[in-house]
C-alpha cells in the first residue's frame, strides 16, 4: 500500500484544476492583486454561507483573531481567555497585540473549552488580570458549547470571538460556527477543510462598528489612501487567494459530508477495540477536520505502529500552550489543566480527508485493528 498522508491536496485539486487555473488567470489578467474584486465577492459568498451580516477577509487566521480582538476594543495588557489545548496561533494572536493569554482547561470528551474551567478562571483572575474577552476554539471540526460560554461571558461582561479555523461548515443548534458570538474567525491555511493556496483568513460578525474597524485595521489603518484613522496593520487578503477560495467553497459541503461518512465507517469499525472514537454532543455537527482517536494511556505506540505501516498519524497537540516555553513568563506549571495534559498524551489523528479510496480506508482500519 502506498503511503497515506494526513491530507492529499494533489488529489483534492485535480478535479477542479481547470476552474482554478481560469480563476487565477483572471486575476493575473486584471492585475488587481490586493483587495481586488474577488475579495469582495468571496466576502459576500461567505457571509451568505454562514448567515452573518458581515465578513472581512484578511491575511491569515492568526491575524484574523488579532484583528477581531482589536476591533472589539481589546487593549494591550488586558487578559483574554482561551483553552490551553489548541494550536499556538490562538494564544499567539492574543499576545501579538500586547494582550495577555489566560488559559483554561478543556472538556475531556469534546476537547473544546470547558465552561466550568472558564468560569473558575474568571472567578479567580478576572479583576487581577483585567480579563476582557474569551476565545473559544471549535477544535477538530465540532463546536464548543457556545450557549454556556456566552452565558458566562455575559455574566462577566466579556467579548467573545470564536476561533473557527477547524470547524468552517459545522453547525451549533442550527447556526453556523463562526456566526454565534461577537466575532468569529477562520484560517484558510491550505490544510484546512476550505484551504487557499497560501495564507488567508477571515473575520465574521453581525456588528457594523466592528466591521468598519476591521476594514480600517486590516488596511494600514486607512479607508482612503494616505489618510490613517487609527494604528492599523498590513493584513489584507490577496486577490489570488480569494479567487481560489471562491472556486473551492462550492465543493466544501460535499467534502465535509464525505469526511463524516468516512468517520462513521471508522466509528463502526473500531467498536470493541480498546480505543475511544470521537464523541459528538447533540448540540453540534462535526466536519472532521481531524479524526482523533483516544487511547487509555499514551498513544505513542499506536502512532508509531501506523507510521511504520505507511499511515500518517500524529498528535494534535503534544505540548499544551500553558507549558510552552514561549509562555513561561505567565507562570503556569504542570498539573494546572489535567484534562488538557492527558489529551496531549492520549490522542492521535488518522487520515480522514474526502479523497481517501475504499482500499485506503480498509487498510487504515485493518492496521488499527492489527495493533490491538
């Protein structure tokens, strides 16, 4: 069996290559490479897809988080809560604007932010750390428990910005992820379910003032060239990336459906094995950006077994943010967030991308079973 990667973009791109080539050619012919017509068109299409009033394209998902926080009024020195079990970009974006990442734990079954840990963190630290916002992350492809998060945020007068980088297309109680809180943000990194041909991101909101701020902030602080209204950033979305995303957006629901079908096959096949398959609570759908298994103990032996069989298997994420060296100065220590730390040791992801063949799926299933 040929090696099976965690994602095969060549297979994804091949069927729509002519559409993408034509879209790129149009941008090249028009030479409007920054904030061109296709950026506006993509924003309109995403706005309709998510059911929000406004969508603002930007340079990448990390900058999207930063822009959303600044547009909502978060200032340097203020605290922003996020889960410790997520990719660096969530907390890195908070730190990049001079705010302070404040970590909390996750729910053991969904891997998303724990409302009880969030409230405990706020009760102990809100005034001392000047906490003004929370960034719940919709991890692996399903939504955090947003009703509880929003209830807590209202109680403590916090702004909320959803990190939707891994769940673009998932639904929470009939509403699209990213359109539930004050802001939602996403990354269109090439490896995402909806990925560009480079870095790209977007912010979503239903607030006109936040939208106006976002459009100014992403473009060097101006609406009209050479007239700068605030201290902004160079965080514009490239027209080429918008053109590619416009083509790929048409295929997204089909890809997500196929991922769910493969996940269902895995769930059925792994019944009876000493491993936990993804838990999906009733309030959310799952688009399976990642299909994550959980061992009753360290996952490294199963990971090695699968890699030796030619199956790309890896841990997302092996080191929690509160124990990363770059955040040493925040004063966290091992044991602070036990569910996060256990997830770092016990989980592993296997390929679930929609272009997997039946033979590849069968081989993955057989290889996991062989281990047990």
